[in-house]
């Protein structure tokens, strides 16, 4: 693993797992009011596109951390859909 991939993994860890506290808080308190669908939908599409881009360029840090970010933010999106009419 060269230094460029190490930088990619460190950046991925820091940015991806910054969403974990949001998931915890949103799930624990059932509070997703601060998230709008205008934010969540483009954000999830962007993460998906970054994942595909990572596949195209064969970059494991891009693939792995965007998939993890999708797994962290998708439940928030689903919770937003469930709770938006309550």
C-alpha cells in the first residue's frame, strides 16, 4: 500500500464515520427533523456515484468508505420517510 492509499483510508475514516453520531442520535431520539429530503436525496445519490467512480478507477478507499457512508446515511433517509408525516 503506497502513501496515497494510506491518505485515502485516513480521509475516508474521518469523513465517513463523522456520520455515525448522527445515525445514533436520529435512531435513539427518532429525530430527523433537521434533515431535509432536499439534502438527503442528492447526498445519497452522490455517495452512490462516488462508489461507482471508485469501481471505475479501482480505488478501494473510495469504494469502501462511500459504501460505509451509504450504510450510515440510508437508515437516516428511511427514518426521515417514516417519520415525516408524524
